[in-house]
């Protein structure tokens, strides 16, 4: 992927293409899908005028992590869904075959109890990190709208007065955005 500052547009194109493919093949609870949304949100955040899109993809990453966390907690409580079966391709081309199982290492059915517990702990940390990213992004967007930063590029401003995160995605994380400066860079 292209991540150098002078190649952000190419990086966005690369990440969007990867996300389109992963979005078709992987379930919402896939960590690979969460990672694709997260990486796209980072590149969009670095691009002038794309803050709203960055927030959207951070929210999608958070949604994916929360779906994975729910899946892991269900498995921890003994509610493991049945194993999906991989079928052979239809060689006659009648379209009746189903797709192979994607990302078998991510499947909860292939995980031990210790792996599930470790995954839950890791996902809880990711959830908090993503919730904070969404919270900060939404707060910055709101502040820029209040200050009418739109003509100057939202990436040129940092946070101002004390305010609390009102994002529903950050509920339960205990995060609050505190005092920072609001001045152009």
C-alpha cells in the first residue's frame, strides 16, 4: 500500500479496493475487515477535507470489532455456531456451489478457550482505542463546524474548550476530551 504523504490519493484508492474485496468475502465480525476500515480511516484522516469519511470508516472498524467481541463472548459462554462447510466448486457452471470458508484462523470454532480469552482481552483494548478515535474525530468535526474551519481545512485545527464526547460509539469507555489549544498550525 502507498502511505507516503505525497501518495495519499493512491493509498486511499488501494485501501478502498482492498476494503471492497474484503467486504464481499468476510463477515462483519472479521478482524481483517476491521483492520481494512481502520487503515482507510487513518489515510483519510491525513487527507485534507476527508475527516467525515475518516470518522465513518473508524465507526465501521469499531462496529466490526464489537461484532467480533460479541462472537467471542458467545463462544466463551458455550454458544459456538456450527462449523461452515467448504464445498467444491461447481465444474458445470450452474452456480449452485457456495464459496469456500474464508479466514479459517479467525473462526471461533478453531480456537481454544485460552485463545478466545486472549482474543476478548485484545478486542476490548481495540474497542476502547477505536471508540476514542471516533470520539476525537466527531469532537474535532463539531468544533470545526462551530469555528467554521471548513474553508481553512479541518486538519489545521486542534481541540479547543473543554467538552465531553457525545458519540454513542464511545459510550461506556469513560473517555472525555479535555482542554487543548485551538489555533491554526
